[in-house]
C-alpha cells in the first residue's frame, strides 16, 4: 500500500492513495511523518519512504518552476 500524506486534521492524517482519500490515525504513523511524505505499509507498520518523498518533491518543484516560466 502506497500513500501520500496530504495534511493532518486533528488526530488523523488525511492520505491519498491513487484516487482514494484515506484517514489514518496519527498514532499509527512514524513520529517524523509530515505533509507530503510518501508512506508504505511494511510488515504491518507505516514507514516514510524518504527517497520516494524527495523524488516527488523535486518533481513538483520542477513543475512549479516550469509553470512560472510559461506564465512570464
């Protein structure tokens, strides 16, 4: 199961899995989990996929830069 944390609302992390939104209790996530992190379920535990998260962040940053260039 692969998820991306969209945001935190109270005691839940609102996560996106493909075209679904899933609320996961915060206590089930690693302490260091934050908005935008990619998660995987491994051996019954959620783990932050650091490399995948960084890759997605770089990709989004590049898309934003490209959009700014096009709008000038």
